[in-house]
């Protein structure tokens, strides 16, 4: 999604640069003000959605089984292997549930990012339509 946002921002940034160059040539047309506001709104949506996507996929600790620390401690205590295996079997369910919760949390955060991405996309489409109509002389 971050790559897609980059493409959208590149397209919109190119048009916005053209708009800014025309902004000073023409006496503050209302269409330029509308386009500027649309560009800034969509930029805000995209930046916020990128922040959410990055937060969602920041590194989180997953639990692993067998836990290497437990194995080292058990080896030092000369624990019987049957006891070690029995203890490890009890940790599988907890690790699976914990890892599932971490993944579901990332998915829920990403869903929130998609909401802002959609709003930014709609604003960009509106920006492009207004820009094209202004190029055609429709005011």
C-alpha cells in the first residue's frame, strides 16, 4: 500500500507543481485555490494512512516453541526428556494464540489505514477531475 500511495503522490505532486507554477502567473483564480486545498487534504490523508500502515507492520515479537531459554535451563538441571516434552506441549497453544492475536492486531490497524487511503484516493480523483476541467476551460 505504501508503494501505491507513492504512485498517487507522484502523479498528484506533478500536477500540483504545475498548479503552483501557474498560481503566480494568473491572478489567484478560485480554481487554483480549490485545487490547492484538494491537494493538501489528500496529502494529509496519504501521510496519515502511511503512518498507520508502518505502525501496523512495525516489528512485534512472536512467541516461538520450543523456547530456547527453557531448553537451556532444562539441560543444565539435567531434567528428564519426557518432562521437557510434556512442558513444551503445554506451551504450543499459548504461543499459537499469542501469535494469532499479534497478526489480528496488525490486520485491524491496516483496515484503519485503508479507510484513510480510500479518502485520499477519492480526494485525488476529485483533484484530477477539477484539474482536467480547469485545463479545458470549464470554470
